[in-house]
C-alpha cells in the first residue's frame, strides 16, 4: 500500500523534474531532493535546525530502524567510518530515512513555520478538492489527515472543513503515503489556527424525494413495523413440531413412538 524505497529511488533521475540540468550540478540537500521527487510534492521542507533539535525527535528512535544512519542521511552528515553502512544495508537505510522524515514532518507541520508552508499548498489545491457535491460547488480545498499516528496503520486521507468529513484522496500518489506522515492532529489544529478558512455553514444533507415530494419519516417507521409483524407471523412455520403433534407422542422402551 505504502511507498517503498525502490519506488522512490529507482527513477529518481526522471522524477526529479523540477530541477534543471545546470542546477543539478550544484549541491542540494537530501531534504530538497526528497521533497522534489514525483509524488512527494505533498511534503513541505522541514527546517534542518528543527531536525537537529533532539527534543523534537523524542521517541522516534524506537519507531524507525537504523535510526542514527537514517538521521545522518537526512542531514547529509558524512560518516567518518565509511564502512558503517554496508552496500546490502543501503536500501534499508534509505527506507528508514524516508520513514523518519515522514514522522518528523508530521511534527513539524504542527509548528507555526510548518503550518505556514502547508497553508501555501492548501491555497494551491495541492491536496485536491472535496468530492461532496455541495463542497465541489464552492471549490472547497482539503487537507491531508492520518487515521493513526503510528506507521503502517492507515494510508493518508483528506479532511474537508466544510462538510467536516474524511475521504479517500483523488490522488493515488497521496493515497500511497502513510497517514502517520501527516498525523491525526494537524488538520484540526490548522483550521483552529486559520479560522477564516473554515466556511461558516455546513452543507445541508440530501433530502430524498419521490416525484418531487419529500418522504415523511413516518413512512419508513411504518414499513419497519410491517416487516417485523410479517417476520413474527412466519416464525411458527419454522419452529419445528406443533403443540398438537407433541401431544400425540409417547415414550416407550427408551424410544420416541409416534401414535397414529
């Protein structure tokens, strides 16, 4: 379900399309490279000083394998011991770096700088629009949200501030990302911070009609009661022997004998 290291790194030269050939000759950071990969435009670039603060990374070492090597890769720290990461472990470290960056990203977007960066993407409809008809009519943008803060529990979804519902994203690339990379808190905290972005009213629920007339709620209740009565009347037909047949039975020699 979720994107793996092979899917990200194999076609990196082709996917890194937003940087021209002359710019590639210049040194770029791992974070810039990662966020410009195709399908990773949903991430914002986390400030390196935020990542270098150990307090912001509390508890992540227990969730990510090869934590130290992954962190060094994200921060472009050169290992003094080149033999520390073997060739056969390189794919594992790359995958761990992507997981670690995603978890750091979920924390960074809760800060004022992170929210400001996500605001730019929200205003550009990077995460899409709400699929509900009433929301689509007003061009309502959505934000990514996770159903769990733990890795590999659920893929990313999108939250609409107008109807206040959660949907599967229209973008298959966004759906490939782990929901933990955005977390369960961000979308709601974002709209508390930028309350002017929350529509003042919610869309009215659809009203079912037949030939233009509303269906009264009593109709469904009456139909339900009729079904219950019909089920109760049908029960004796399937309850086995009737009381009369039981009266015509007698026991003899340890066997049940039916008296004609």
